[in-house]
C-alpha cells in the first residue's frame, strides 16, 4: 500500500473542491476536476511532499451521508476506508456556501475517528478580508482554516499544519527500480475493478454494474516474488463517438496517459460476448503501438458455455484476425470466481522481462544473416539492396538498428519477414519489437 509513509485523507461532501486541492498539493492534474458533483468515486493515492516531509495524499469521493443509493453507499464506504487508513484527515467544507447539513453529519462521523482532523474552509478567495470561514466553528471541529484551492491562497500555511500533525517516519518503502507499472485497461464494465480486487484480496476499487464507475486512474501496490507490481485500474475506454461529455473525455485522456507510462498493459475483454469488437482491437493496438508489454485476459469466462475446444478455437480465430495477437499471451479468466487470475501475475513478470531483454550484437548478426540467406531483399529500382549488419540499440521495447545501402527501400512485407525471423529466434513474447533502418558503410 504505502509502506511507512504517512497518509493524509481529504474528505468532504460532493463538490467542495477536494480534487482541486489534491491536484494543488501534488502539483499535477491527476484527479479529474469538474463542476458536476460526484466526479471522484475511488480513493486516489499520490505521493506528495512539503518542507522536506514525504507523505501520501488520498482524494476521496464526495460523501453523501444517509443516502441509500448503491453508488453513493459504495463511495461513502471508500471514503471511510480512507479515513481508517489515514494518519491525518483534512475535512473540506465549502466556505462560499456556508455550513451544510451534510457537513454536520460528516463532522459527527469524523469526531468518532480518533484521528487528527484539520477543518478546511475552501473557496475563500478574498483572503484576508473574507471571514466567512468563521461560521464553521459551529461544527465543533476546531478552528476553520481558510484556503482557496483554485488560486493556492492559504495552502502553504495549511500544509505547514499538515506536516506538524503527520507522524514521524521510521522507514520508507517506496517503489524501486524493480517495480512494474501495470495498466488495467478495457472497455467499460468488462471487470477491470473486479480483477484488481480479486488479485489484491480487498475492495480497494469501487465495483458497480453501472458502466463507467471508475473515472480516475487508481494505483494499488502489490508485492509478488520480491517484485513491486503497481496496478493502475483505469476508466473504461469507449469509442470517441460515445464520449458525450467533458468528464468521459478527460477520463479517456488520462487512461491513454496511463497506458503510455505503464510497463505492462493488461487488456480485459468480455469473453461472454464471444467476439472481439472494434474498440477492443483499438485498445490492444494503442498499448502495442505505445511499445508496452501486453497480456490479454478474456474475462467472464465462467459465463461462456463451452466444451474442451471452445477456448482454443476462440483463440485461433482471434489470432488469425489480428496478426500482432500472435505474440500476445492470452488467458481465459473469471474475476468473479478467481479462475486463472493468479497465473496472470507470472505472465506480467514474464512479459516485462521480455520487454527489457537485450540480445548481443554478434547474435543479432548471426540471426540476421540466416534470415537474409533464406530470403534476400527485393531489388530497388533494379539495384541490389544490401542489409549489412544490425545491433540492438535499446530495450523497453526491444529496438534494433539495421544498416543498409537503401534503408528506405525495404517494403513493409519484407520488414515483417525480418521481424518474424527475429521472433523465431528470440520469442519476445508479449512485447512489440521495433526495427529502425539506417544508412551504413560496410562493416
């Protein structure tokens, strides 16, 4: 989870500016900010620091105390889970609107938490002249601290108080160089949150039958065979024509960014639909073309009527339809029953290592020469194309520079032939490989 770093939880009713404050503290627009209440639903973790003190800040969904709506209840449970895990609580209220009945109900709950609570009156933009924060004394939570998360006024003084209240850190367990960032992506409602919850063994991410429940990317740290796996459960990706409002657009944008900052992408497909849709293919292609290691999970396999050949036949059909799927490992899983979920962990480590694999230059040239002997390059304008030598120039993904007298003359089918020859020799399961053609003298 967070090692020994202390945790600061930001709680409050909907639309009081929690996510704006969260973004202000970490210095980046990680949490989605929108005027629509209820945008943040899950606990959103991020590392932060102030005056040399490091801590985790947790942005929570707006708490609607007393509501029996299933999603409101789930958000409330997540917010209270953050309170339970936290060392210090920031209770945000709307200084512009004044004391609200939901503030009073939440204050009653927080008083019972036995945790240090700082009462923060947000949206006080005209400091020090605006004194509207004084009315929040009535909540009985101590002195209200006026801030404007939007402009940053008062936030430095508040963070000074936060670091004073944080417990001392004895040791820090942070992500290290061996950690693997794993993006969990797919269309809405394919079981991404259920998959992460099943792996972790606790309800860390809100799960709902309503498509699109997850909007912000959510980090979950997990130790496996002395490796730190950082799972990022992302908002479901829809076709662009179905993204009807700013909120879904920014969720999709952040999911795209998560894919590009991940090491491994777990792409979930709804196996019960018995086919691969265009949007599924687009998500797979996005991860593959971004140079990420990819594992394909056919989730909800428990809902499929099957015989002994159902899985292999389905897999064969998909791999024939999309050529690059030949190199992507595929698992038939059920997040609901746990079927083959743990096997995914081994695949994550395996494809991550393949993505970082390095081949010695002499071995590259031995394989390249054998492939060229088997099928020489086609002529270019009546001239012979010479492929002289190659070397691996980088990893993640494995990238090879191949030197030729006419580097731009090789047609796409021949480039695919060379790539296939490299894969026959070294595999590179689950990771794309890249060939870069350059002009070079004879070696």
